[in-house]
């Protein structure tokens, strides 16, 4: 190989190979990360479907909000947002493994055994969310007392 009339030194050739290997490693890491994100997304879809929560959230938007809410979806997070510039509200739902977590205002831990409470999230395990009546009753509480968003002023 020649560069501008001179041959590449051994050091230049080694640097070139190291750079090539580094690019391959980065591509493999990106592929691995994308596969991991896809698995997280698929798990979240599965849990939302199996629990009936996706249908319940759509029902809230359709029936209670008259379609004025909008959904923001991330890998394992769904936000249902509604309201005006001064009354913005949301329901924040995260999926972690087989659990469903609703984010709340920070508060004292609840005394109830279900859902699990850490003062910031209510967590529903698989057996808890399998009881659709219980999940729907809790979701109604979160709709009736949603998290208010701070203004960006």
C-alpha cells in the first residue's frame, strides 16, 4: 500500500488494523444494544397486552378523554398525556420484566400490601396484574388523581 508516494510503515499498518477492529467492535456493540432494546420492547408489548392495560389506557383516552389524550411510547415506558397548557396531566407506566409500575407523586409508602409501594412507584407483579378488576380499579385511581406536570415557564 502506498500513501502519497511512500510506503506505510509497520506502525501505520498496525494502527490501521486496530482502527478496523475497533470499528467492528463498535458495530457489534450497536447490534447487541439494538437487539437488547428490541427484546425489552417486545416484552413490554407482551405484558401490556396480557394484562389488558393497553386496552384499558386506550379506553380511558377514548371514553373519558374523548380522544384528547395522546400516547408517548418508549422502549418499556408509556405516557398517556392530556390537558391544556395550564392543566397538563399524565399517567406514567413502566414495564420492568414481568412487573408493571405506575409512577406517582412522591409520597409516604402505602400501608396496603398490593400494589407494592416504594413511595414513588406502585408496582404490580404478574399475579397482581392478572386480576384485571384490581388493575382496572387502581388505574381508575391514577386517572382520578393523575400526576400534574410542572409548567415550563
